C-alpha cells in the first residue's frame, strides 16, 4: 500500500495538537461565562429566573442546556486525541501489514528462518590458503 507514513503520523500529532488548542479555548470561554451565571437570576427566589434557569412546562432551562453543552464540549475535546492516536495507529498497522506481505516472499522467509537458527554446525573450509 502506498502511504506516506511520515505525513500520516504528523497529521495524527496535528489533530492531537488541535484538540489541545480547542481545550484551551473552551476553558477560556468557560472561565469567562461561569462568573456571569449568578447574574442570570436566583431560581430559588425569582420566578422569571426559575423559568429561565430551570425551564418550565417540560422545556429545559439554561442550566440544563449549559450542562449538556459542557458535556458535549468535553467529549469533543476528548475525541481529538483519540482520533489523532487512531491515525497514528492506522499508519503503524499499515506498516506492519506491508512488512507481513513482504515477509510472505519465499526468499525473505528463507532468510528469516536462517536468522532464527540456533548454534548449528557451520562448515568451515579447511583448505590451506597459499599466499604469494
């Protein structure tokens, strides 16, 4: 299979890096928004705040939507490294598959078997050598 493994592995690392950047951006936005939430009203004492924050008539409110959004963003941030690792693993698996198909070549297989032998007798020439 014709694949540029260097490019593929760099792409996997790039995806992981983008996930780290996204995580930093999301944390920054979260840190800006969370201090504002108390200003959206006190649902314990204010009817309008209760409706906005907790929802009404079976409809979710801000608090529920905010929790769902934070969970979705966390899952997205976790997905980036998993995808990047998957791309790198795919490249390594293809390398191994390429190697395995090459090893299936009879000449290579014979060479590998020769390399696996254990302390067998090796014929040593005993013909005298003449020097001139």
